[in-house]
C-alpha cells in the first residue's frame, strides 16, 4: 500500500502579553485507508494545512470519516468544530479525555491556561467513540490503528 500516514505541521502564536508572543507548533496527521482519519485537529482556525493535504489527494473535508483526538489539550482539539461542520465525522478519544473535549468551558474552568479560547475555540463537539487501551480502529484497506494509552502529558 502507498503511504498511509501524513504529518501536517501546524504553526500558531500564543500571545502572552501586549508585547510578547510565542511561536509554537503542533502536528496533526491524516491517515488514509478506505476511510480517512484526522488525528488531532490543531488550534482553532488552523485547518488550512489539513485541507490542503486532502486536496493533494483529490479529497475534501467532507471525505473525512473519523477524527481522533490523542488528548484534550486545546492545541489538539481546537479544530474539532471546523471538522464537525465540514464533514460530520465520528469523533473518538480516550474515555478519560472525553469530558474536556465535550465541554471546553469545563476544561477552561478546571485548567485555565493563557489564551485557552484562542487555541481551543468555544464550540465543543460530541465524542461518539470513547477509546480504551488496546482498542483497534479499522480504516479499511489494511490500515488498522491500535490505541496505546500513554497517560502523563495530559
């Protein structure tokens, strides 16, 4: 099979104060089997790189079947609302991350970080698949993902 994992680097800026900004980046991934999966959606408004990568395959956002969030941090879930509107995919994450992905305001109240809503946006999505360690996700075409729960970062 051709390459099935496509990393997309997403740059963004965190404004710390009126005079101080910090350049950051995060990786999102497109996975291609018979179904198309986005792993981590980046920050709000950063979907352009993923949309461009899809276009290079002759695909559009509507072709995305599944979004998997590796964890709940705002730089990994900020694009969820875009994908919800553009593709209406299934959304999956580890069961322990679901409550903060499904309720961004709750996440902000329990973990108030600087520029939270600038990164995560304000629109939450509904998780349709709560994953556990060892679960497998079959994208078809011989592409099978396995969940490996690695707590610590989040």
